[in-house]
């Protein structure tokens, strides 16, 4: 079945540091890939997405590139801020089940940015 | 756009009682809604998929008689936890997707803020 593996947290960085959160996946079809962010006390928000190989999703300074050859979708940001502290979830939606796509989530990575 | 609300945001109930959680898409029609459960420091576990006007599809291991899902309109789905017990205490999250069943406009799901259920 489908699965998503993301790096274990928690991750603690200083402000303005470079961020990478690794995410790899296995899927039977041709998935869309997502990063969701959950700020303290809030629900999940879509951060970025990519729907096919070599697509790059970007938002709020975050980027992730859909790498089919390595089945990866690593999240990066060049200079993190305290406000980026949150839990980040990598997810996939397998479009092989057209019309009944379900999201499969990774376990989440808690990120804390220190001033 | 694409805002999903949940009500209540937090509920405390006694063991044996039933609790209803509402999920609404505020500015779009949601043909499909999903219900998740999130355990502390864990990922989201999909409980069921709900298509408007039809019965929900439950994931393996989820008791359909305990977690009743109703999706009566294109903007509202409800989850009722029947005869709740302390082990049902969790964070319940819904999401909604736009488009029609045969032609979903996107596979992006929009999430509600979640409902914290505590069963005493």
C-alpha cells in the first residue's frame, strides 16, 4: 500500500538557518504530493503541493520538488523564522483511485525555531 | 476561499454519552468530506470518507456503529461518537474536497481546525 516516511523530529534550529525536512514515499499509482503545516492549536493548512514529476511547489519561502527517481519530496526553506515553528506533515494522494483519492500522511515533524 | 469550520472546537463529556461534531464548508460545495483522528504527537488516521447523499466508507478497524457519519448536504457533515469512552478521547479533524464525484476539480483537501474530545 501507499506510505509516506518523513524524518523524525523534533527539529530545533536558530532563526535564519537553512531548513530541510526529508520525505520519501511509496505509491502504486501516480501520486500528488503535499506538505501540510499545523501551527499550535490550529488545524492543518496546505503549505504547498506538486502533482507530477519535476514539479516544484512553493509558498511562503518554502519549496519542495517532486523527484520521481528518488521518490522524494523534501521540504526546504533558506532562512527560517520563529513564526515557522509548527508541525509539518508530508502527504500523498494516489490518483490511481480516481474519484476516491485519500491522503496518506507521514508522522509529522515538529519544528522549533529559536530566536 | 476554501474555508472549513468545525463545531465545537472543544468538548468534554461523561462516559456513556454521545457527542456530535459538525464540519462545514463555508464558501464551497464539498462533495466529499473526510474524518480523521489524530493521536498526541502522531499522524492523522483516516477514519472514513463521506460522499454527499450516500453512506460513508469506513477504514478498516473503525467501528461504523460507534462513529456515525452523516453527510446530508454539500456543506455539512457530522460525526457522532456514540456511547463515548475515555479511549475515544482524541483530536478529530475533518476535511473537505471540491468538485464532483466523477470529476473532482482538485485532489486538494481543506482541513477544519479540529475538535478536541475529552471523555471523563
